[in-house]
C-alpha cells in the first residue's frame, strides 16, 4: 500500500475543531491528504471553520464540518481539542459513540486565569481522565499539546518536536504517523501515565511565551539521531 493510500484509509474527526489547535491540525492533515471532519456543537460554526481551512489550502482538501454527534461515527481516529472546562462533559456525553476508536487527546488541563501554572487533575492528566471514562474499548494517546497554533497554521519549518504517549504501542505508532503527516517530528514517550509531563509542559511554555514576548516556544529532543 502506498503512503498516500495509507493516509486516505483514515478519516480524522476533530472534536472542538473550531478552536485554534483544531484548525491548525486540520490544515496540516488535510494538506497531507487525510480526510478531515471538523466537529462542533454547532454545525454552522464547524462549516465556517471548514471554509477557513479550505481557503488556506487554496481550495484543495477533503474537509467537512458537522456537529460532534454527526462526526464521530464517520471517523476511525477522533482527536479531542476541546477546552478543559468541557473536557469531561464531552467525553462522558459521547462515551458510547467513541468506543472502538483511536483517541488522540490534545486537551491541556489549564485553569484560568493561572494558565502558566501547572494544574494536575485527580486522574493525573486530562488524557488519563478520558481513559478512565472511556475504558478499554478505546486506544488513547496524548500528543500535540506543545505545538502552537502559529507553528501549525504557517508553512515555515517547525523546530519543535512532538512527544507521544499512549495506552498501547499500536496507538503510539499510529499517532507518530499522524505527527509525521503533519510535517513534524514525533517521539514515542511511553505509557499514558507520562501525559502528566507533556500536559504540564504546556503551562511552562505559555509562561515562556509571555515572559519573552513570543508566540510559539516549544521543545526539541536532542542526542538521538533523526
């Protein structure tokens, strides 16, 4: 099977895809040839985001928009990019529909106004919180929290790496493929329990962005041949 066919074999649903991170990921993956469905509580909002992404793509790309409930059954990979304050509500509301899916949780447990201060949920991380709700009927990974929207939306080279943790080796390998499809470098960072570090790093990067007046600080792994 060719690389392009492997990409086309997957349909990626992005829940909460109208936010910046969802929009940036949709653009990167659509550009690479994946089928993308942007989900939102409001179909009109999803369709408006689709128009924005397609315009940025120059009109080329398989991107559709609909409600979250309509979108989930149509994808085999579901990416969760909702704000943390509706994270658990979203997971619980679609628990049955998400069974059997590959889940990529991008949510960071930020607690305004102190978003540059690390917050640790009772479960250990947002991703572990999702796994507790969904159970073993899904394979879940945590990734992309440390890549800014500016890096995703622009076509300039990205110096930041993506750490991928997950409930199985299979889902980590799948998501590393998505990372590479987005034009980034991904690393297998181990089991889902390690999501606490990746999610927490986001608050540190937000603090660095503010302190040094930049928008897209990130991390990069050194010492390993690329």
